[in-house]
């Protein structure tokens, strides 16, 4: 590890209602991988967005190689040798790799010399083993490949400092290892890397030093060799972390959900589910693991009727419900907690009351002939608020003013109160703080104890391991493995997520090779 | 320099101030335009005011103009709430006029007045509803852009009217002019107030406004429409049948526009001709938006815009000020309203200091 | 072919090009505006403003090309109203565009009174291109036109080149497809949108000016007769690609020229039904184009109509 290349002094940034960064101090040495650790909402992304010029700090200074710098835009960040790879890729899917790399570059003239640029891209690609074709269109590439395009973009612009925001969130454990190899090669070439994560295993594997943030404040910076995972967790969360939630023994009851040879297309018309088979009894939480993009969201959408199945069948409580309208499926006792709160689960400009009744506005007593009984609606909403401990300062104000955790609680409350037989929950605790996350998981377990069948789709393996009774792995549109929780082994699951392993519990499935 | 920052709540005083200031600024722009053609804007505005409200008769004429504006705009409010842009009220109005004329021409002898008028009302609504159904179905099932579809249908409706007027429905005794014969008394909507031209259509308008307001605020249909307008994905997820709602709302909107057409030719013009004020279909869009998509407010706004139009029509003759001044003022008010809307959700900072 | 049928065909096709050029300018302009993510429904308003300004300038100065330029400029300036409301103030683009059209119609009615029933002494001169105009069949159709038509040919080629072969084109396409990514890459989203919206206004003004300076050398209230709306429809037909804009514009021009010819020849078909055909055709084209776009996943620019703001947390 070498000299200090980047220093962040006393940085503060506030947004309406929240202090995202509170007088943070942080430094980066040449040739190191420095991890920024913290949970969702700790302030890691905000801090990095400041370094990347997307936000401007309210207080504090940034020094590069000893000189003070003022970064007012991503363009200036790039000029200063900082390249950021965001969680959500900044790629234009209809353009090619080459066009994306070249986007925004000043040095190129009016006419695009595609050959020269393509050569340089191939050079970088070979140098770091990135394996990317410059003329491919982004929408044709896999998620891992798209991430590598992002890396090429930064290297093409001469980045010396790379910031990677939760890069493994979309990768299999094997792809993550490939990424780590690439990163280690980079630091040998005297690049410095800031790595943002909330996954302790990874952090211990890849870091040289670790800085922990919690609720916007700096907790401390430590050397990887001098700390243990458990201590890190405590720094991150501030209290003893439950690595396993208390669970009652499972009591299976009847077959609630049955999926047979299900197939469907994604939004781009490519077949994304290629024959899904499983069944789910009441009283069980079936956790579906898989790298995002393998069909999980589409599976949930087909079950609840938001997406057309092109083959196969879905049965709920023995009745076939394939391709029925969402309302009909809801009537069968199915409820859905969608992955995107403000885009799919709630109407941001309508009030909490109007959002709360979304599932029962056409039933008595809230419905009265063709009219809506707003008094009953308000009464029902208040019940939900009390039962689920939701903070709603004004029940008639637009719901978009509530915090993420309270929004998720509202959705959860609304769906659970319908007393479903089947509950589909997709990324239910994404973006929530520790308290809200615990609440969500506890509620799911409660429902399971009541005999509800729960299909839990999550990117968070830790979460799946924590509350599932059975874990399945989806890969390229098929279920490639299934284990009871007591037999679950995280390495095996990781391999299944990459399509390598054969699982004995699966009948009639061939060995699915990558 | 100029920066916008999200608000945490929407201040009430702004919600009233912004529309008011928009109206003032729009009127100001109109005044500046008038100045450029060497006329004193104050004289013009005073004349418009007198031409709209200055005597009992012109006051009643203002109401006459307001009637179709009200009928059409409340229908538009219903579909605009759903984010469905019905620009076709012009054509739906024409179709309503055409359909009701069929009965006016053919059944005047055989039906009594109340029955004939009822048939004409129904025919007018059916005509407008059918013309609205076409783009509604195209959008609901094939996702065809409704702005273009409704607009093109306007021109098709207009030329259909011209065809009828120069062709099969032309009055043989009209010396070649494209008019039908004058409607029998049977086919004319009764007047509400003697010595004015205010006809039964006013009652239609008020009832329509109240019904639309109730639908939007208090019924399940209205709730579904609002959800669709705010977030289509959530609507689908909630099980709301979007196609059905688009079609139903457009049938109502087109029906009201068609009824407005019927009311105008039966209550005022007393015949079918080419000039039947279909431009009300476009003005009604402005009424709907200026009313903040509130059907009750639309009653007030259509009255005032009706006054603007009636007054401007007067000075078109007396002061030779072209009628285009109306469109100029209306669109300017709309510009300021649209631009000012951001302030309800965002605070304005200039060079670091908060302005609004 | 019989000699006079051949002659009529040539005349019709030449008229098609002329009539289509009125639309070609605004279609290309709006293609670029929408590619940047801005929906501008004010084309009718910008076109008619260009028409009046062009006519008035020509009438007062006698300089045809200067008048064309002024008409173009007027359209561009008008577009800035919509640009400011849509881009900086993030207002509702559908209503803003409609307001611009109503504004244009109102303003031109107001100031156009003194020009009604006046005729231009000189209209756009025909410029025959030597050599190219001798080509059998196509020569007289394509190369016995005027400078504006030739400008439109070059425009199609240049804009296609800019869109797909230059850095500016990449930036434009990026802004319209993923504004956040473009912003993160250092592209000034606002500047790109203002530029191409202004370009759209210039083009709309050009179309309107061409109408009054050439095809109908007099001024009438509302002379654009809905062509602005047709242009927007044909943008969808062109799938936001300049060469296809040519096809759409000329298709409309052909029907227009044909029905005009039929009417002047005195057919038995009622004139109203003939006049209806161009709009009816466009209506069908839109339905077809929408179905095709759906089938081939060729996108509407994803950001169309959605205002962009950077610090949205």
C-alpha cells in the first residue's frame, strides 16, 4: 500500500429530512482495495456520489494527491481520474459498447473514428481479461458483461481511482470471484479501488482496509488483518446481530401453489422462464435464490397475473389460474409484495388511505354500490397503521412523503390483511433499515405460522437462509436445485446459481451445465 | 444558479396563488400583443368586459357560449384524470350534431316535441360516444397514440360534415349554400329565460358537471380512473381493467361532447351547417386544465372563458380586433400555469437563496 | 404509356414532392426533438407562425430566401417557449405543446389580418439542375424543383448521418433513451434537449414558410390545415428515422396531390370526401405503424415526455 491518493475531510451532505453524511473523514491509499461497509441507508452511496460529482457536499473538502479539488459534475470527477461504476449501470441499451464508451468524451471530433476506438477497447479488454466485443449492443449482453463494459468505460478515460457500488449484487459467487481477480490485477497496475458492500463475507475476502459507516456517521476505519467478521457486523449495526431468527417448527398444510412446466417471455421477447416446476404447501416459506435476471421477477408476475404464460400451468389451491386477470387471482387468496415500492406497489400522489384500500375498494364495507365509503376507508387505514406500527403523520397527504420503511410496511399491511393463502414477496426488505427489515422478516414468519404459503424471492442469500424452510435456485429460467434449509450449504447454492451443480432432490432434471 | 429542491408538503396558498397569477400574466401578455398593433390594451380589455358582462343581454350571451364549453370540458376532465388525451372533442361534437340532425330532419312531423328532443339528445350522445369509441378502442387494445388518433378523426368528422352539407342534406331551397332546412320548433331546445338565447342545455351542463364531480370523487370508477392516471402499473397490479375504463370514460366524454353539439344546433343555430362552433372542442381543453381538472371549478372557468370569447366576438366587429386574441390570451395563461406547476412540488433557489 | 397519361403522372409526382416537402421539414425536426426525449405537439402552431412570418417578410421585402429564413427562425423562437416549460420547468409536455399550437393559431389570426387576400409578387423560383434533370422519369420529378426541396434532400442525408455516425448523434440517442446515463457520462441533458427542440422549431417554421411562399402564395387564417398534426403522426410512421420520414411525407403529398388533381379535373366524387383522404390515410398509417413498432421492438425513445431532474433522491 502506498501514499495517500484521496482524502475526504469532514464531508457532510443533507437531503430533506435526513442527514446522509455527517462529517465523514476517509482516505484512500495507492494500490489498495478499500471497502466502504454499511447497511442500506448508511450513507455509502451518497458519499461516493459526492466523489463522482453527482452531489455537492454541504460541508467539507476533498483532496487528490494532496491538492484540494472541487468536483461539480461526473465530468469533472472523470477529469480528476475518478471513475464510478454504479449499482444501476449507466448504459444506454440501444447503443453499442463502443458508442456507450465514447458517450460524453470531449477529445473525439465530430466524426466518429470507430476503428481506432474499437482497437483501444479491445486492448483494454484483453489487458484485464474482460472479454467484451466493442460492436455488441448493450441489450444483447449479460449483466456481468454489462458491468465489465462499465469498467472499460472508466479505464478508457484514464481512471486511477475506481469506485464500485455493490458490484456483486447482480453476480453469482463465481462471477464475483472473476471480478475480484480483475480488481486484484488492477491494483497491481497502481490503480486504487473503493469497494462498497454490505456483504461481510465478500468484504473479508477482498479488502485491504475497511471503513464502516452507520446512519451517516463514520464508525471507524480498520485494517482487514486486524478484525473479525463478528466485530465488523457489530460496527455496522451497533448491536449484536441475530444471524438466525427464531423459527417455530414448520407445519405443512395442503398444496397451495403448484407450477407445471411454466414458460414465459421477458419484456424484450426473449424466453426467460423455460419450464418451471415446483409445488408449495401452506405453512412453508420457499425461498427462491438466484442472480437477478434469471426469471425470478417474471415468475412472480406470471403467478399473480401480471404477465402472460406462454406454456405451462399455475394452480392455486387446486384450481387452475394460468393467465387469469390479476383480480381473479387475488380472489383465489393470493397477495403480492412487489419489488418496486413506489413504482409498482403504491400510487405516490394518492393519499395513504387511497393506497391502503387498493385491495378491497370494491368490497363491502368500503364499497357501497358504485360509491366508495371514505369513512370506512379511513377506519380501515387506521387499523392497518396501528397493527403494523406505521408512521403516517397525515393520512390524507400524498403517500410519497413517507419514508421507505413505512411505505413497505403499508404495502405489507395491506397485503397481509387480505388473509391470503399464498403470499408472493419479491425483495421485501430491499432498501430498508435494520428495524424495518427485522419487522418484515418477523411478519413473514408469523404468516407462515398461520399456515400461509410464502414464495420469497430475494437477492439477499443471508435473508433467504434466515427465514426459509426450503431453498430453491433458479438459473436461466429453470429451477436447478432445491434443498431443505437444514441441508443448505451456501457454497452449493452458489454453484447452483451458476448452473453447475446437480441436485439429488430434483426429479427428472438433467445435469445442467453452464 | 437556478435550483429546484423537493418540498416536503404542498403549501395551500401556492395552490391558489399560482393559477391566479397565471391568469394575470396571461392577460398581461394579451395586452402587450394588443399594444403592438397600436391599440390601447386597457380600452380593449374594458370593451371585452363590457361585451361579456356589460348588460343583461351580453351576460346571457356569455352563458350561451359557456354551455357547450362546460359540457365538453367536464367530459374532458374525466379522461384527462386518467392521462388519456382526448383532443377529439371537436370531432365528437360534430358527430353529435350530425346524428341528432337525422331526427330533426326526418322525425319532426311524427314525434311530439319532448320525445323528439329526447331522441335528439340520445342521438347526439350516441354520435359523440361512437366517435370517441374508435380512438378509445385503438388505444385500449392496440396502444395507438390517442393524441394523433383523436386529432385526425377531427378532420375526418369535419369533412364528413362538409360532405353531408354539400350533398345529401343540403336544403334544396338554400340557393346552393351548405345548410339544412331550419329545424321545426319541435326540434328546438326550449329557452330557459325569455328574451335571451339561454336554452335547456344549461341545465344539461350543470347536471353533467355535478355528475362528473361525483363520479371522480366518490365512486369506484372515479377511484380506478385516478389510479390509472397516476400509475398504470399499480392499476394493473390492483386488478383494475384499464381497457374497460378507457372505453367507458371515453364514451362518457364523447357523449358529452356530442350532447354539446346537439345542444348548440338545436338550441341556438336551429339547423345544421358547416360553421357550428366546433372550436369549442379545443377551448374546452383549456377550460379543463385551468379548472385544475375539477368539474365544479369548471363551471366558473367556462363562464369566464365564455365571457372572454363573447366579449372578444363583440370587439371583433366594433373595434376590429381579431378573434385570435382569445387564443393568444388563453394559451398564455396556460403557459404560465404549466410553468408554475413546478412550484407546488419544488422550492425555488436562486444563487443559494430561497425565493419561493 | 399514353403520352398524356405519362405527362400527368410526371406532374403529379412532381407535385407530390412539392407537397411532401412541406411536411418533410417538420417531420425531421420532430424526429430529432422526440429523440431527445421531448414531445412537442406545438408543430401546428410553429408551422403557422413560420408561414405568416415567411409570407409577411416576402411581401414586405420581396426577398424570398430571406423570408424563408425568417419563417424558420420564427418557428425556432416559438419552440423555445415549449422548451423552457418542458425542460427547465418540467411542465406537462402534452398540454404545453397543445397550448403552443393554440397560441400559434391565435397569434397568426391576430396579426395576419392585414395580409389576407394579398398575393406575393414573386414566389420561390424553380431551379432546374442541369444534367440530373435529364434522367428519364426521375429527372423532371426530383430535379426541376426549387432550392428548398433540394435542401430537404440534403437534410435527410445529413440528419441520418448525424444521428448514426457522429458523436452528437450518440449523445442525442443516449439522452432520449436513458437520460440519467447520459448525464452521468457528462452529457449536458438540458443543452441537448434545448438544441434539438429548437431545431424542431426551425424545421416546423421552414415547412410553414415553404407552404406560403411556394405552394399557396397567399395568406389565409389557418392555412396549415392540420398539417402539423399529420407531421407528428408521420414521425411515428417514420420510426424516428430520417429516411423513412421521406416516405411518409411523400405518401401524404401523393394523396394530397392526387385529390387536388381529381378535384380540379372535375370528378364526380364529392370534394369533401376527396379532401378527407390524406387525413384518413394518415389515420390508417398510424394504426399500422403502431402495430409494427410493437412487433419489432423498435423503440419509442424511452424518455419521451418524461422530464429530467438530476438530484432526485
